[in-house]
C-alpha cells in the first residue's frame, strides 16, 4: 500500500478572489485604476509633483489666467485645499497669483515659464506611466480601451475618442494624448 503525503493547505494569507467576482467589470476597472494611479503617482513624483498639483498645473496651462474659485470648481477640489495646493506651486515658482484685472476681488492664477517646463517633464513621465499600464495592448486595442472607458465614465454621451473636435487642446501622437501646450513649453524652455 502506497503511503500518501498530505498536501500543504493553500497559503491562508494569499487573497482568493471568488470566480463570481473575478471578471466583474467594476472589479477590473477598480484594479486597473489602482494600478494606473500607482504608476502615474510614482512618475509624477520624479518630477516633484503630486497628482493634484499636476492637475492644477495642467488646468492653468490649458485655461490661461483663471480664478482660484473656478479652478477649484472645475477640478472638483475643495476651495480650502486649493489654496494650499496653489501656495505650494507658487512657492516652487511654478505659478503666480495676482488680482484679476476684471474683478479685483478675485485672484487670477497663471502658470510661469518654470511651471510650463515642469509640466512638460511631468507630461512625458505620465505618458510613460500610461504606456506601461497599457503595455500589453496594441495601439488599436489601447485606442479602443480609451473609447470604451470614455463611454463607461460618461454614459449616454457620444464617445469622443478619435474625434479631434471633442478635445480641442489635445492631439494624439503615437496613440497617446499630447497637450498642444508642449510646443509653447519647448519654445519657452529658455525663458
């Protein structure tokens, strides 16, 4: 009679995702979002920025002089937190706040030449992180993924992927978005 050796139990610490949950779109989107957030946050840290600072610099670069209140509303950031973020970026010389010429009660926020240069570096690092996130996809698959995600994020709206009029300040190069502001950044690089 052959002696059988009992098998070791499965690692009790290893997470077990039940089959009924494993393929749920909400779980997969959450996992992809978490991985993307980690990759992009680490990339932006190389440029000395946090994600919220990158969002603010990007919005100011695209919008031109903008009020603090409009910036907070547009990005969905609490106005008190916005004051802190703007203070950090201003202390680093990346943007400036001055009384708005049209309404002296408001501050107008503008990006500085140093801010444009930092944003250009952060853009490239962020694009690389997104490339890593989707590295197992072909360019066509990536474009399709983006189009589908846009539909999931904004149900009922027509899908904007691939339509240049949908995002006037963005162009696509090599399957990834590239802000047109980068041309101005490069031109102002020595300013």
